[in-house]
């Protein structure tokens, strides 16, 4: 990001430039009362749903099937030489 030094400008030009910057900020940014800014400040209301919960809510519990999967043994850790 670049910095702009306004000190060399005459006072009337500096005031005019700052007014223009303020105009751009109010025009292109959300206001303090906008719903987007309020939602951003409030933060997330709840954690996102898990994938299984989402599938059940979309397709229902009757659309799936239960699988009898055998539990697999835990993986053996790798032997690392020092």
C-alpha cells in the first residue's frame, strides 16, 4: 500500500482531497447500520452444520441405509531412524 504525503499541498487542496476521500468512503463502503456490517460485527451465530446432518435434512432419514462396517485396526506408526 502506498502512502500519500499531503503536507506539500496548499491547505485548500488538502481539504478538497480529504473531502473527496471521505465521499468515496461513504459511497463505496457499507454504512454503520447496514445489515452486512451488523452481521460481520455479530460474528457467526452457530457452527456450520455437519455433512451428515445436512444430508439428513435434505434427503430425510428414510432415504439412506445403515451399513455394518467392520472396525479396522489402528494404523501402525512409522518407525523413524534417528
